[in-house]
């Protein structure tokens, strides 16, 4: 938070020396707090006038790729987190589009997607369908129609299972006719406006 505010002020007064110092501190902070890669990415991505050197950009992309690999490994339950994997993949996709390498961005999305598909196979149908619908949209958005079709087939196959998981509850409420008439009269006493 403090670094974010400091860099805003340094950029506002166009103090390039201070901008470089804050950027250096932000990178050092991220090296000591490896799970804070997303904060650094947001810091550098959102600030107009803040540029990264090639090595800085490569280091940040490396952290994002490491986060994607670690978080998408379903065989490592201590680090597996498909939501974090998808977040890293989304950020990587932005960088790869900027670097004119969109295929690498699609590969990142597919890697995170595989984590969700693997987890969806092990969870209840309602949760699986919720995750997979988002994934299907992402695949379509990235023109990965075969992947979207595969995910849609899984959704369709699990739909009946999801219906069986739902429990129906009903509560009957009876409103006397007099109360309903009174409410309607109050509702229509004025103009529709």
C-alpha cells in the first residue's frame, strides 16, 4: 500500500530517480514475499509512466509462470489452488499479448483450465458445473473451440447429477383477499410514474 502511494506521488511529480528507487524496493519486497507477485504485477501494470526493463519484466513473468505451475499441480495438495493458477494465467495472458506472443497466453489459460477440470472431476456436480461454465467461456473467448466443446460435454453429462443434488423446499404463505385488495389499492392510487 505504501509503495503504491509512493510511486503515485513520484510519477505525479515526475521524479524518475525516485520512481526507479521505489520500483527497486517493490521488486526486493516481492523477492522476499514470493506470494506477493500479483501485487507487484498490479503496481507496474496500472501505473502510466512506469516502465520495466527487459530483465525486470522477465523476472515478473517468471514469478507468474512459477505461480501458475505450482498452483495448477493437482498432485501437490499443499500448493494446489486453481483459482490462483487462473489468476496467474490471466495476468500472463495480458503480458504475452503485450509482447505479441498470444499463443503463450492461451497455453497459460489451458494449463490453469486443466487444474480446474481435474478438480471438477473430484467434486460435486453443482460446484463442478459452476467452475466449468466459466472455463468454457474462457476457452471460447480464446478461440479454443475443441476445449470449450469438451468442457461443455462434461457440463451436460453432469447436469442430471446436479439436478439430483438439489433439494426442493416449499413454504406456503396465505394472504387473505382483504389484505391483497388493500395492498393493490395502495399500489394503484397514484399514477404509474
